[in-house]
């Protein structure tokens, strides 16, 4: 998540981190980085953040 875009960490539990954006009503949950992240997980993070998947 990008701090430059306004995202900030609001918590973590286990192997996940939760991020919030001041202009969005929901939060985004991101797993702690591993060597490889499944493509479906990455697409879901983009969707939750409102980013366009390219």
C-alpha cells in the first residue's frame, strides 16, 4: 500500500496487515509479504483498494 497515495496501516493480526484510506469507507487487508503472492490475492488487493488491474 502506498503512503504517497494516502494509505496508512491501522493494524495487523497474525500474518495480515490492515490499511485504511481517508477518502474510502472500507479497509484493505494484505497478507505479510512472502516470496510469491498468488495472482488472485494480488488482484483482490487491487480490487479492494479501487485500483485498476492492468
